[in-house]
């Protein structure tokens, strides 16, 4: 028997695995919620967040913990037997794919008896049932009743046209039948076992009688049908290995228009085609063997003909062992290529690419990175490995790359590699390691020449307190993409990735900060030995971008949390409903001055920001509806670069970057706007325009005089600018704000996430304010209401300069603006931490009203904002009567005195969203409104004395759901027990 201490340790490890399972499962569910995907069911088809880093990390942990727990507790014979029998699962999958069972069941969603399936496949129904039941036990297909099967979420991926079906057949034929079945014989053969020649693999051993002295690719030449299937299988492999993550994670959008990208050995272009569709400003070249290029032409013709029609893609055959790729591309990309070849062949490939590279070209390599299964030195010094008691490489959570490593050995005598092994072949090709940084989803190696992009390895580990060397190493890791213009001659590293960086051994391409490694050195340089490129300061842009602020803005985002595609969608939806030839003019806000040269903090005009994401003042945008593929033409106007002004006010975005970052068709100086307007207005049948102003003025029709005053300054509306007055005649001028307001009223998934973050920040601040109110702590995010005692009866009390008295209530109406979106929360709490009985009674009455109104915030019941308000009045009347209020002595006393304001307002980019919002219109799913009933009891003998002088308001932000409301501001306590707990420090809150 084990001693008690060992027994306790083992139980603790098993419970730790259970905790990891629960934690990672919740994180996986949260990843679906965050990206707006439905929570999946095995029984029904559903999409999944393919590019969610959070989901990939959660599943890596969940896979590892589940398998390790089962392997620990199950009898060892069970585990080994199950794994030994896994070949039968592959055989059953092959039966299902070859017989096209999933295709047949697609026409029978309710299910089909196995005898009918057998009749269609020429397979005995009884035998077919056994293979399908084996697969159903592993959740591929669904047995809806005895011997009746239907498709499910997994089986749909093995329909005959699906790339995964080709991958199953490739694994069954080329790999299992010819290679893996002969692995032991090949490893122990005197010739094959010691050789790394591609003609001496386990696969070659399996075909030695059919095609002696040949490689896998020679065999494909003899079997073109399998070669075509290989291309389709690689599309599936790209989805499994997350190869397409580079589409979204690498900042392609920041490359100048016309930049060239060459995909070497890119197969049929399954990843390049995604780059093409997401980044149409790039010119692409796909290179592979001639027969593969012919397949690629057909693939692109079917999947994305637009790229070829517009001349954005070239198909160029290559033998990358004998020839260099096309010369002088800005970016060279090789994906899952090096793992196909032994080291010596990899060096040949890299040397040929090196010959083609210009002085400022870059090479991105997309590969797996292997880690040991022991907690060894090296990367573990600076990288978070899997949490104990998991294997440090996550075990089952990362098993695919270790299985792939054996695959590569069996069919090609090739391998997946460690960081050090990649660095060695890089040096042999004339490339040198230059530094390390860390990415949450992929290993990304870059500085001037070579970028290696691979899968999850962990995050930066916090160094021990007082360990200065480790702290410097950690700080060196936290770097980011800098100047991405390939004509500028340098590239800095990503803030989120372990990266080994290899630079060509040419001193002129190394920056002053980088240090070439000693020639011939085989030891990897660590971050503590290298000065990595930092984020250039000051920033070169007029607002945060991924290049300048990767901690705020993600790749493909224009502003934090809002992707470029969403801004594109907003403009497209706006223009779709306008008549052909219509013109939209939206202008930015202006800097406001307190006195003289003392300015207020600038805030962009809301509608202009909503359509562009551009955050600089003195700017404008013209959208012209046309018949082009985009549907409109976009011209941005701004100040551009001005070194003198930038010395005082900071950077402005140059015109080229405006085109690239904000997807404008053209960028021009704001000085050109009056003349351009004159030219456009002559031919535009309708002009939609508003100026940034107060919310009440926004919906009013602006005058041509006010437009001129904004554009050219007061006193200058004569001469050439008079044509603008003529062009903006009343019959052609339309208000823009109501159209944009309609778009803004329903929040996208991205907007909902940002608004939830804003509400969380504000809610936490409310909770902390409750805790530290006694010391007078106030940290409002905008001009707040902070009213104690009878000041709470003043609805917009903003002086906020009085002392809190024991026994008073404190009403705080405050919220922050976060990433362009407002929050608005009101809470009322006792200054001394405990409600008096009258305070508790009145607060409970109002809280019941507020919660009842929130329950009505669903789209399916068809309520309007007016309906909710009238309901709140009736509910409050009932609650007040129950606690002793006599409301019958004068008509309307409740609405005029005790509850004089409206229940709700819409919220989003503005605190009070568009003034054009129709309070009588039905609420729609995706809208966000406030629910804020209040009760304010003056010192009047008409009301119960013990309630006199009390002012209470409770306000939440509510997302309208189809069947259920979502309270975005739930982080702010409002239940009495929680409010008192927050005040008394029982919620574990730290000071602000």
C-alpha cells in the first residue's frame, strides 16, 4: 500500500486534471459565445470559430487533460487495446467515404434504414450497419433508431466533395496501406533503416515491387488520380493544421497596395486564395510543379475567378530544387514545405529562395514546432508550458503534430522540427537567428528575412520577483510589428508569438539594433543576448493601429474590437439603399478650445467614426454610389503629414496609409474638399450630408452656409466656393443622420463584445466606488452624477462637491467610453454600507420595477420603448401603493413628481444614440438600450415622511435578445445583499 502522503499527492493530481477539464470546457464555450457562433450540438450541423485562438487553446488543454485522466484511471490493457484497434476506425471511415454514405444521408435528414443505404451502395446492410455503428460510437453519424442512421455534425465533413474525405482516403491508401504497415520493416532494413534518402522510406519499401527506386512523388506521377486527390487532401490538412491562421494574424493589410507575395510550393493555393480574398490590394504568385499548377488553375477558376480576371494572381511552375522563385517579391511564403524534406533538401530550397530575394524581401515559413515531453531547459525558461500535472507539451492536446512527424518519416524521410533544428538549416542557407518573441497562436519568427509561423506553444511567463535577467528577457519578448513597408528595409516582431528570427548574413540588411551571430555558431541565441527591434516611437499614424499598438488593435481591425470588414459592411449597407449616383458626405469633428490655445480632448464625430473608424480631426469622407464591384467609391480627406504641426500635436496618417488601413479608394488633402465637392455635386442626384453637432441638431437638415463655414472657415464663402451653395439645393439635399442612425441601432457581435467590456469596466468601477465611498473616492469616466442625500433628487446633479453624510444614500450615474462605445450605469447605495429600513423598502420597490422591465426586453414580444416606459409607470404605481404612498390625491403626481423622466434610451457610439430613434418602433434583436426607472421623493407632506428626501435610480444596459435579454452591466452590484457586501468590502475589491 502507498503511504498517505503519496496517496494524497496522486489524488490531488487527478483532481487538478478534473479542474483543468472544467476550466478549459468553459473557455471553449466562451469562445463560441465571443465569436457569435451557436453552441454546437453533435446532432446538428453548425459552424465553428475557425480562427478563434481562445478555442484552440481551450481544446488543446481539454484534449490533454481528458486523455491523461482516462489513461491514468483506466486499466492499462483497455487503453492499449483501444489504441491498437484504431486502424479499424480508419477502415470504417474509408468504407463510409468510398460508399458515399454521408452523401446519401444528406437527402434523408430524418435518417435512412441501413438496408436502404446498402441497396444504394451495393454493401450488405448488416455488415454496413456494423461499420456505421462503430463510427456512431465515436460520434461520426447518428443512429436515430435501431439500424437507422443520419448525418450529424462530424459526418457532414466526409461527404464526397469535402476535402476531408480526400484526406481520409489518402491516409487509408498512400499512408496506411503502403507506408505505416511497413514502418517496422523499413526501420530495421539494413539499407532503408539508416538512410534519409527519399527513396528509402517506409512508403518506398511498401511499393518496392510495384515501382522500385522511386519516391512518393514519383508514385503520384504514375497515379494522377491520387495526385489530384492529394491536392484536395492538402486543403483539409490546411484547416486541421491552422495554416490559414496566417491570413488573419500576419498584418497583410498594412503592406502597401501592389505589394507582391509569392507562395512557393503552395499546392493549389488553398491558403493563398484566402489571402487573395481578404487582401485584394496584393499581387500574388503561386508556384509549384507543372501538374499541380494546372490543378490550381481549375481550383481558382471554381473558387475565386475574380482574382484571375483582375490579374491579381500569376500561376508559375517551378522545381524549387533546381530553380529560384520569381525575383524580387516583397513576401515569400512556404507553408508545410520544409517538413516534406530531409535537412539537406530543405537547405537547397531555402538557398534558391534566398537567391530570388531582394534586399528588403521577407520569407514566411509556416510549420509545426516540436517540443520535448519533458520539462527541460531552453524554451521553458521563457515560455509557459502546459500546467502541471499535464505533460509539458500538452500530450494529447498537441498529438497531431507528433503523429504528423511519424507520417513525414514514413513517407518522405522528412520531419517536423524543433526551433533549434530550423535554425540550423537556416544558417546553412545563409540565414541567421536574430531573436525570440512569443505568439499565443503560432510561433512566428521574423526580423528581416525569415519568418517561421507555427502552432501554439504558450505565453510569456512572468519572471520571478527580483530576477533582473529574466525580466529583461521577458521585456525583450514583448515587441511588435513595426514598419511593414517592404521598401523601408526593416520589420519588427509580433507581440504575441514565440519566434525565432533568422536574418540573411548580409550586414546591410541588419538594423543598428540587431547583432549578427558569430559565423559558424550552432548555438541558438536567446532574447537576453539580442537587442530586438522595438515599436517605433513616436508612432507614425494618427491613431492606434496594429502596427503601432498591437496591445490594443488586432490584425484586420481598424479600431479596437471592430474589424475592417465591419466598417466595409456598414458603408455597403448604407449605400445599397440609396439611388444610383447618390453622394454621401460625412465630416469629422473639430478640436474644441477651452480658451486661447487650451484645447479639450478631441472626440470624433460619431457618424463619421461609425462609417470610417478614422479618428483624426479636420477630415471628411465622400462615398459615391456607382456600378463597380464594390458598389461605391470612397474618397478620404485629411490633413496628411505635417512635420511642423506633428512636433506639437503628434503624428497624422499619411495619404498612402489612409488608403491601406481604412480601405479608401483614394486619399486627398482636406484642402481639396471644396473643389472636389463642387465637381461631384454637379452630377449627384441626391446628396446625403450632416455636420457633427449636438444630438438635437444632428437630425436637422444642415444649411449649405453651415457646410461652407465648416469647410472653408467663416467669412470665406465667396468666389469659387459659391458653387457648393448652388449644389446643395433643398430638393437634392437629404439628411444623413437618420440613415446612419438606423444602422447604428442594431449592434453587431463585435459591437456587443466592446460594449460588454465598457459595461464591465464601468460596473467594476461602481462596485469599487461603493467600497471606498467613505473616503471620497471618485473616478468617473465622463461627467458623472454623484449625488448624496437630497442632491439625489436632482436628476442631473453634476457639481459633485459635497461631503457624504452618515445614513445618506449615494446615487452615482457614470460610465466609461471604451474603444468608441459608451456605457451608462446608475447605482444607489448607502454611504455607511447599510440601508436603513425605509431606504431598503423604497429601493426594493424600484428594483422590482427595473427587473420586471428588463424581462420585457426581448424582440419576440414586439414591445416598443414607449410600451416599456408605460409599463414601468404602472409597475411603480403598484409598488409605491404597497409601501404606503397615496397617489390618488392629484392626477399625474407620479409622472410629474416622483418619476419625471423617461425609462430608457438607446446607447452605442453615443451615450444617447441617434436622436432619430423612434420610441414607438418595435425593439429589434441586437439593439442596446438602458432601463433606468427612478423615484425621487421630495420633502412634501403628501408623501410618507420616512421616505422624504430619498432619491433612487437603478440603471442597466440591456441587449435585446430574441427570447432572452442580456444585461451588459451585470458587473455592477444592484441586489441589496450585493450592494451592502460591496460597501463593506465583502466582494474582495481592491481600491481604484
